[in-house]
C-alpha cells in the first residue's frame, strides 16, 4: 500500500493483482514468467509504419532528408 509521509513523499509499493490493470500488472511482460505463453504472444505481429508516411512526423522526416540531400551536393 502507498503511504504518504508528512514530508509529502509516497512510501511503499503499489498493490498489484493478477487482473488486467489497464495493460500493466499480470500483462507487464517485464514481470511475467518466461514460462507464461502470454508473455510472447503478439510479439511477431506486423507493426504499422504508417506514421513514417503520413502526418507531422512524416513531414519532419521528409524535411530532414531534403536538408541532408542538399547539404551533400
């Protein structure tokens, strides 16, 4: 349990359960046993790279690439 001391610091460890807990808890892959088959499920899924082609991130990447090409010439 988390306890707050008079100085304002939070002391103690947070309670965790084996329930989902919004993506943490028992599904925290760093804490899971390597014998648990759920630890590695989904690791080999294809990850979308659309953010590299579309949006503000892509624009920033394009501009950086153009600057590098102009400086190399």
